[in-house]
């Protein structure tokens, strides 16, 4: 094991398990639809994030750093989309879990969220800048990131599944969805305004 791989593993673990918009949406998805239905969005989100690490390592990161307007447009697209998802979650705040199946977080949505999330791109730039080395090529970084992110995000879905029974009450479900929608909005806008 390369001496630079262990620090990268720790970085990938912390960045993958910490709360963020995608993890919150996977939590809600797991609570509504279960773990099996959450596997496709989990795989898509993690695969997209790993692909971004790979693309940045192959040179796309330099292009983004040269064009701050592109970063701003991605930021606004991401925050507006997250706001819309939070609004949808808030509107379905009291819907029973069984009735909410049409409002799931699709694999395409999960992957697209990574693409428009400037924090994912900046994380990828940091990963490549700090950890890429001849002994640790960028494709290995992307693969290790994927292998760490998958169980981390699955843990968020499992947390949602574990809370599903408790959420059968309409009042509890309303509070759960309102809190998640609020946290999602705050996380999106704080990142945008900071």
C-alpha cells in the first residue's frame, strides 16, 4: 500500500460519510422506498463523483479553474435544483411513505446532482492536486473513492430504512420531511453564499 493511499482513504471516508445534499436525499429515498430501491441512485451518485475525480485528473479541472463563470453557472444550477428538490420534499411532507414512491430520487438525478455540484468538482481538484502521484495514478484514486463512497452512501440509505417504521405516523413524517427539506435548503444556500 502506497504511503499516500492511507491519507487519501481517510479523506475519501470523511468526504463520503459527512452530511451533504446527496446523502440527505439518499436518506429520504431510503426512508420512502427502501434500501433496494436506493441502490441505483447510490451507484449513480458515487459513480458520477468518481468519474469527476478521473476527469479532473485527466485535465478537465484545469479548464474549470480557468473559467470562473462556468463555476458560477454550475453553482447556481446546483443551488436552484437543490432548492427545487427541497420544495418537492416540503410539499410531500405529510404524504404517507407508500404514496411517495413517485417522488423518488432517480439514478439520473443522483448523477446529475454530482455534475452540477461545484463542491464535488472542487473536491476532485483537491484530490488530484494533493494525492495524485506516479505511485498513485488518478484512475486508482477514482476507483478507491468509488469503493469508499458506495458503502458510506448505503449507510445513509440504511439509516433512512431504519427510520421508516418510526415515520409511519403522519406527524412524524411531516416533521422528518420538513427538517430534511430545511437542512437541504440551508446546505445549498450556505455553500453558495460562502
